[in-house]
C-alpha cells in the first residue's frame, strides 16, 4: 500500500473518534475523579495495546506536558516475574485479573485496551474490575468482541485494521491526557509538590 493511502486510512480511522466525543470526555472524568481522590489507574493490554497502556500510565506517573507532581498509574504488563508466574501457575487468561485483584481498590480505574475485543485476559480483567469495585475504561476495536459492555465507559474504534485501531487508541490516550492535564496542574500547585 502506498504511503499516501496508508496515511489517508489512518486519518479516516482517527476521524471515527468524532462519534465518541462524549465517551472520551466520560473516560477523562473517571480518570480525573480517581486521581483527585488519591486513587490510582491500572492499565493493561497485549502487544501494541500493552505498550499503549504503559504509555498512558507513563503520561500520568511522569508528566504529559508541563512540570507537575506525578500521579499513581501502573502498567500491569511491566513486571516480568509476576506475569510469567501468573501465566505459568494459573493461566494467561488470568494474567491481568489477578493483578487487578491484588492491586485494585474501589475508586481505582482500570484502563483496558484490545484492538479485537477478543483478548480473554483483558475480558477477565474487566470482569475482575467490576467484582472489585473499580470503574473501567475499555478502548476497543472492530465490533468490541467479548469485551463489549463490560466497562464503565467504552470507546470503540469500528475499523478492521489493527494498526489503524492502535493509532486511534493513541489519539484517545492523548485526548484524555489533554482533558485532565489542567486539573492535574492545579492539583499539583495546590499540593505544592511539583
């Protein structure tokens, strides 16, 4: 596929997000509410979605634009020992659900990403979040698959290309950060711990 066609396809996928403006705002509100209350964000996904979840956690725990204090966000894909032990001793399907059970508390928010919606371990994480009293945001692709309807807020990119869905998910991550960053800056200034 020529470069120009790929770029046009990427732009078209990102433009699909205009139909999800309310959901993106709702996701930002959930994340901000948790952080303002001193709660944390947990993020999970597989492959490129794992990297996108880690990206989101990094934007919160380090910084997005300006200097501010860090906010608690954990990528559930970061601990190789825990991941391999859980996959070995239980199953790959339980990989994230066990961590949600271990680290999640009511008031926390799980951000779960899957381009197919068919990732069993992401589905189990969303189910565990609900059982543990966490709110959740699901970034989904295609028709949402088995993960559809499990999250407090879901943002669905109705596209069939994994790459294009991931590109749109990255835009969602940055949109959420842009929406909450002014409030995080204010919280940082109020706490005096930039």
